[in-house]
């Protein structure tokens, strides 16, 4: 059955559909020896599709893993500033994988990796609305901040869906909050706290969907089970 080349690249775990479009536009993709265009299709059972002269026919197993990202690592596969990357922590998995979503340099916790381009696109699409829960240690006036955090905040000119915010621990100068969101704006939880007058001292993602970080040690990773993958992508 013929499919668009972008979909074939994604399903083969080679790259995202958007990246495949870049490869096609750059003239790096051929179908049966002929230069492909953005509208080209191919049947993987019949046609030979190549990227830079190499066949994409051999599909990798679709794998998913969970990393407990420590603070001090950037969520990228390489870094021009020579900072430590999350790739260093998962490279021993034996597959070419990429992070699904982000945690900034100073954040920690649950970070998913995969070689499944289609699954990545599904999870990151706004319509999927996967809940993400964070433990956030903050300084500031919680009594004033909580109503603001639970209201309709605006970031980048867009109203956010109300977050679910619980106070787990209150101290004289701040406390610990559980913050659950399902959108994924850049540094969203930190920026929300700033709008509420709070300074974030520590931020840790502990749940994505119904996947829990649990007691996985910082810097370590584990495979997702088949059942976990099914629940994540349903």
C-alpha cells in the first residue's frame, strides 16, 4: 500500500514527518532511484526508498524508555555549548532514540525516549492532552499564590487551561506544591509560578499520563512495558 514518504520515515523510526520533509526538500531522498518530492508516495513492500543512498527498508523495533533526568543536563542529543546531555544517560540502550518533550536544564524527573516517530507526534500534539504532574518547591506567599495558579493564567498571549494545584507542604517562607497541567508551553510551570509571585527552587516531573516515575534513581532509565506503551498511546 502506498504511503506518503513522510509517514514511512516516521513509522520506520528514522525521524519526524517534519524532518522528513526537510530531507525531501533538500534532495536527499529517492524512490527507486528517482529524486522524491514532497508529494511522493511509495509502497514499502515494493519500492526502494533511500536517504543519502541508504535504504530505509529495515525498520527498527519501536521501543520506549523512561529516564529519571537529573538537574544539570540539557534535553537534547548534542549541545553546541558542550553541556551534559540526556543522550549521555541513555546511549547504552542500544537504539537511536530521542526525547519526547523537554525538561529544562534545572528541572528533573520523568523524561520519555523513543524511536517511534508516529508515537512522538501523537503524544506531542495538543489534542492528545497528556497530564503531567510536577512536585514544585517554591519560596513566596502561598496563600496569595494558590488562587492565581488555579485561575486562568495567560502565557504568550494565550489563556491556559486551569491547572490542578495542591499544597503538599507549607513552611514559613514557601512550601511544596503538586502542579498538574496538560499543555506544554516552554517552561510553563516556572512561568506560572513567577506570575503568582513564587520563586521555584526545585521542579520535578513525577507523572506523565498514568506513568509514574516511582523510585527510579536519578540518572537511570528503564524500559516501558508493553502495557505501559499501550496506555500511553491509546
